[in-house]
C-alpha cells in the first residue's frame, strides 16, 4: 500500500513556523525522516495561502526535492500554487485535491490532465459529504469518473477519497466509508484507485488511543481494497500492522487476529469473540476498537476500559 507522509502540514506549529521563516532545513528534516521511515510520497500541505501560495509552493518544493526524490503530493486549495508546484516536480506528482463541486472539479482535474499528475478526488459536492456509501459512490460514478475520462486521465491516476470521519461523534461513517472503498473497485475496468486521510478517523480522540484506532481501521480498509493512505510513517505500530497484513504474518497471536480481521472484512464478515484470545490485552484492544469501527458500540474516550 502506498503511504503518503502527512507530517508536513501547515496545521502543525512547527511547520507553520518553518514556512513563515522559510526555514528550509526544518522542512527538509521532516521530509527526510518520513522517507527514512517508509513514506512512498510526501504530502506538502501549505493551507489555502490565498496571497502567498505561489511563492510558498515554489520554495517548499525546491526545499524538499533537494533532499529526497520521492514523489510529492501538492496540498492546497490555491490552484495557482498547485500549478507552480507541478511545473517544478521531478517525478509524477499528486494533486490534493478536487471534488464534485463544479468550481474545484473544473480546475483540479484539467491541471492533472495537463501535467500528467495523479489526483485525489473527494466524493463530496457543494452540499457536503453524503452519509452513505451509496451516496459517495454515486458522486464518483456520475461526476468524478466521467470527468476524468473526458480529460483522458487514466484510472490508475484517479484516487477516489471516500472521506474518513472521526469516530468521536460520527462513528456511523466508519462502516460506510469502508463500503465505499469496496464499491469503488467495482465501478470501472480497470478500477479507479482509492485513498484516505487515515488520521481523520481518530481526530479529537485522546492521543494515547489514536494510533490503535488508526491502525485497526487501516487493516479493515486494506481488506476492502484501499490503495493508499495519507498517514504518519513515524507511527511504528501502524507500520507493523500494515506489514503483518501484507506479509500475512501469523507467527504471533496478534498477527493471527489481524490477518483474521483482514480476511473477514474482505469477505464482508465481522470478528467473533471466538477469534480473540481474551487473555491477550493487545488482542482485546483490537477487538474493542473493531466494535467501535463496526458501529456496534458507542465510542467513548474510555472505551478500552469498559
């Protein structure tokens, strides 16, 4: 699975300061560290940057490409800044993102076609995010895919994003998002790609529980056919869960449970208590987290202690 490193994000005070100060060394350190920990691509999220977007994108692409040659994901709503980055990249880039909103649809996708870029297409329109998998699939099938085909963008470069929502207050979206990923693979032949912003599932969750929710959900998403995730490559436990599933490593009790979770999700089934060694705290934590992600148990910050 393609891992798009998420850590150069303007919401981070460290990144915000580095961008404001044009501190290339700080940005380069963040880029290099993510690549060292397995990032296949780096997301450069500079925020909206309505006034200085072009200048900032020009600077940050140069800074990052001085220390690594991994592909870049250019992340801003400023399309002029996106185009500036596309002119400078040395490898095929990704645009993050477009949507079914006509204003974004008719700017982002043409840029992807013009510069042979990959593009993330959010399955939402002007009215927001559909509540069901079917609603997200409808947007993909009726708007996003036809527009991409019209412009000659190959399905291998179109990354549909079903829009992961936090379990804290909107956990009913978790199974719908999972099903949307599954349905995306049935839309065309060859099918479009799929991507999620993985960390969104644990937004506003206490820090100590975020990784567990992220890594349990990614196993389920991979089973549904997920191709890529914008995620934290520095999260060693997340990387280990991905490795276990990709290598089908059942040499430990936890590994056996994760492969079982993967297989059952792929078969549109759910874990059963008999799949879990309830004397193993790690397995119990995965079991409890899966119940939240199935929307079977109402999320609370204390859910692991219940």
